[in-house]
C-alpha cells in the first residue's frame, strides 16, 4: 500500500477551493481510493462553498477568487 498526495479543486461561482488529500494505492480492485477523513474533508469544503461559508472553506483549504481576463 502506498499513498500519493494530490490536490483537489472545488469551484463555485468565482471561488475555487484547493485541498490536499491522500490517494491510497493498493492491489485491491477498488484502488485507488481516499481515506474516510479525506472524503469528509472534501464533503465539508464542497458543502461550505455551496452555502457561501467562506470562513469554513478557508480553515480547510486554500481559497482563491477567479478574475475574468479579456483576451484581445
């Protein structure tokens, strides 16, 4: 069994939350998969972002705003 750290992005409107989670790699047929703690963290961030609770998102993730760029 090995673990690989990856970054997951969640987007809502002009906000993006970036969190680090561990991807667990094994010989099991369902691999790779996330730990239950990482799944709960992802669910919490996604729900808080949907509800506009930026304070909670910022505690668990890097929070960014997107700015449109006019390309000419």
